[in-house]
C-alpha cells in the first residue's frame, strides 16, 4: 500500500496540533486577583471556559499520540493493519481517520465504558413512582420532585392583606428594615433624603400609638 498520501495528511494534522498546543498555558489564571465582588454567574462562565480549554488540550494530546504511533508504523511498514485481527484496514476508513489502529467492527466494541457505576442500580424516574401501588405509602421520587417544584410557584411579592413576605418559599424570613431614598432628581443634600419603612413597621407604630 502506498502510504505517501496518509503520511502527508498525518504530518499536516500533527503540525496543526503542535501549533495549537503551544498556545495553551496550563498555569493560566484569572485576570482578577479576587472573586469576592464578582457575580457567581461570571465566575461560573470563567470556570467553564477554563475547563473546556483543558478538555480540548487533553483531546489534542491523545490525538498527537495516535498520529505519532501511525507515523511510526509507516516507517516500520506495518501501517494499515488492524492491531487486533491483523486484517487490512479499509482505505475508506484510513482516509477518514488516518490514525486508525483497528477495523471499524473492532473499534465499535473497544470504546471505553466509563459511565458512573451508580447507573448500574439507579433506574429511570418511573422506577421510583409508587402511586400505582395502593399499599405503598413511601415518599417516592415523584413526591420528592413535587416538594421541590412547589418553590417555583411561590410569589416573591408582598401580600398586603395577610402581611406575609414569602421570599423564594422560605417562610419566616426576617423582614427587611427601613431604607433611605431620594427623589427623581437624586441626592442634593441631607434634606433630600427620606427614610422609607416597610408595612410591618408602620403597623407596629399604629399599634404602639393606641
């Protein structure tokens, strides 16, 4: 088999990967010295970008090793043979994937299965729904979901009739205290500032005046 075309493709791809890897800085740090005043979403975005770059770097490292192995096989005259069966790898596969080490049928069974071990025992949602069993009183998966989902239906507005402020479903939170405010023209001296009190404070003052 003439390996000239495959060798040129492998060398071309290797040069691209080496150029990409040279621009990667594994010690790259965040631009800011502290995350104290950063929004959590900004920190999460920055972390995601760094993890994505690291994953791409690791993937390129694996591809580089595969290309070096293929180039070594070309020099040794063993390129294009399946490492498992010894058969010739079809040219269609080599043209699409020049660093292929096995035939397609073997490769499909050699993909590493690295799924979490918990998936061997954790089943679908329906496996934890006990509503169909009249004798079952267990707090099942559906009940757990409903207990959490109810917080999405909680109103964040103050109820003037009941006097309740239910913030994010957390009943009994401490009521906010008074705050300073100015007019639409902004601050222009102490006289332009007023103290705004909440409904609970006003109700307390009314009871105190009786």
